[in-house]
């Protein structure tokens, strides 16, 4: 691994100072504990039996293990929210996959127009897109609500999918345009000389090379749409189409208090799948989010 | 450029994306600005019927909770820009130069909360901070953390930092990996100690990355809503309201007495803040270029 050898090389300059060695160990250990403890604690609460839920060895190790809380969490969601956890995950999956697909398929073409074709007002439009990336989603909330009512799609998947598409399309276009422009000019020129049309150039030359950029987009958009809360809450108020964050927020902040075990199990049900996906694709996630940030 | 002139077919590539972008982003954004001069509650069909001039703005100007929300938003942004970036800077340098055996694992652990929904993170912390929560058991206290007017905003900032520090960390990592190592080697020959190396070489070299992180956190700071909503819902008594949650409260949760015009004028304020920052950023970056 190139990366690993590089890290050792950098650290070499700091190897001879014991104080630095000790301070780094203490500080980093401290932060690791701070990061892990809340998650482990919630996990611990969720696997305690209802009788021992308020006590544990060293705050973390349950006296009595039990998965009863998870069963309660599923039942509680179904009875009180009128939407089961599997249904919430299905709703989130539908919304996420459709919005990401829609955004990426449109960005692939639009970014090509921005990078390789000429049209009037190109840079002005691009600047508006860059500016819109910085705008908080809440600014659009009220007018979007009425546009979606007017279109008659409020309380459907389409409402949120279109809202996400409008809000996130600039991110897809920004990343893909930057990537297309990094592809050596000679490649597209060679294609034009061979008589390829613009469409063929995009499909046969640029897209195969743009796979990493598309992967970056997929990761960023997946996280943004899967975790999104305020649009999903307001544009899909019908309980049966609640997404995971909306359903969870309702369980966690409802007036009818759920008991702490059920509460923690509900939170863990939303965290564990993300944890598994992250464990498998962590390098992609980190690389994707870093690349996404550098676009600014 | 493939073509020297504008071709009609270019529109085919462009139109779907631009249409969606305009309909669901630019037009609502501009409408929001216009709507802040109208009074509507969310039950009319014609929103533009009752023009009230600056009444909505006067209303929020006179509302003490608006000023609390504004102050809290700036406090939150301050926390994200300075505290969060600062901790991430130190932490990334320590992990990067610390010769850790499992540095990749350490980085992944600290990064992990970034991929979680803010709602899940907020709920995890809510139980910890409650009066019968584990924080009080550890500290041996009996304190209702989230009901404290003076502490609640700092706790929200802390939870937000907890979630997003790994994001700044991996961006710093990218900056550190592209750093010129020869300067460090040269300073070794000159006999610089570790703190001199960090403060006189590494941190100055990381300055562009620091600026990037600060800008990202600044933008993210104005966006914060989910975490406030699940942790406190703006409470106690609106003392942890930020602009976004204040907007939500007026427009959607006042139960039949929604004042969406007021909400729109809050959106106007957020818009103005972001625009000011964007313009300032352009001016600053132009000045740096001129040097």
C-alpha cells in the first residue's frame, strides 16, 4: 500500500519525542472513547432485559441480555406510528434509490453540456448552481410545499424525490463537470477526428472514465437523501410513507413516552444497517466525502 | 469544446436537469423572498392575496425569540467554525504524525458518526443527557442538562461537533497527505522540536485546508435543524431555537395559527446571511489572488 508507507514516512519526523508520543496517545484515546461510548451505550441499553434496563456493570455491560426490546420496538412502531420498521426502510430505499438515479442520470448529461458544449449564459447558470449549494434547505421549504400541493403530489414519494432532485442536482453537476474537464483534451479530440458524435463521445469516452466521479456522487447523494429529515417530514405526512429518520424522530420525541429499552432498540435498528454498509464500503465513504468537500 | 458555436442539440443534454433545478430550487427560492411580504396561514389557495409590506419583518424584529434564534444560530456557527475545526486540526495532526499502528482504524471510528442520520445521533445523545441518563450516573450529578437555558446551546454544539468532527478530520487528512515533507526533514536537521514543527510548519501549511473546513462548517452551521429538533425542539421555552427551527415553528407547527409569511421572512434572513457570506468570500479570495 502506497498510502501506508507514506504515513510512516511522515511520522518519522516525530518519532524521537516521547512527550509527543504520550500526548497523542492520551488525546486520541480520549476522542475514541468519546466517539464510541454513546453508540455502545445505546447498544447496551437495547440488549438489556426490561427488568435490568436501568443498571449495568461499568455503565455498559448488561446484567441480563435480551432481545425483547427489539421485538417491542417493532411492535411499538407498528401500533403507535401505523408504519412498521420494514416499511420505513422500504420507503427510504425507494426515495433514496429513485432520487439518486434521477439526479445522476440528469447530471451526467447536463455536466457534459457544461464541460464540452457551448450555450448562452453558461457560466451565470453555473454560478447560480454553486451559490445554491450553500443555501440551507429550509429556505425553500414553504414555496416548495405549495408547489407540491399545486402539482397534486404532496404526500407521495414523488414529492420528496423531486424536491431532493432540485436541491441536490447542482452537487452532481459540479462534481461531474470538474471530472469531465480533467479528462485530457486529446481523448475527446481523437474521438471527434474519428467522426464520433457528441453523444458517442460522452457514452464511449467520458462515462467509462468517469466511474470514480459517479461513485463519489452516489455516496454523497445516498447519504444526503437517506438521512434527510425536514423535507421528508413535511412533504410526506402520511404515516405509511414515512422514511426512517421521520419515523424514528416520531418514536423518539413523541408525547407518549416509550420505555428506554424500546427507544434504544429503535435507534439501533436505524444505526446497525448503516454500520454494516459503512464497514463494507468505508474506504469509499471516506474517499467520496473528501472528494465531495474539495469541490468547494 | 467540441463545437465552436451553440448547437440546438445542447439543450437536450441540459434541459431535464435545468428544468428540475429551476422548478424545485431557483423558483421556490425566489418565491420565498417574495412571500415574506405577504400574510398567509397555509390554508389559502392564493398566497399573494394579502400584501403586508414589511409587517412580517417588523413582527420578527419585535419578537424576542427571533433574536434568541439569531444569536443561537451565530453561536452554533461559531462553534462549528472555530471549535470543531480546531479540534479536528489537532486531532488530525496527532493521528497523522503519531505513528499509530491502527491509524486507518482510528480514522474510520472517528469518521463513522458522519454517515449516521442527525436524527439518530440526536436521539442517542438525548437519552444520555436526560436527567436519569448515563452522564449524570457517571458524574454523580442529578442535573437536567437539556433544560438549562445557559447550557443547552453548548450541548447542541457539542453533539454536532461529535457527529461532524470526522468529516473535517478526513479533509485535513487529504491536506496532510499532499503536504511537502521536505520542510519537515529540513527542520529536523535544524533541530526543531515537535511543537515547533507543528506550530511553525504543519499548521501554516494546512491553512488552505483550514479555510476549506471553516467554510464547510459555516455552511453546515446555518443548515442545522434536525439535531435541534430531536434534542430539544427549540426548548426550553424557545431558548435553543435556531433560525431554521424558528422558521419551522412559525410555518408548520403552530397548529392552525401558522404564520407562514413570518416563516418566509425568516427564510429571507437566512438567505441574506448566506449571501453576505458568499459575497465576503468572493471578495476575500479576490484579494488573496491579487497579492
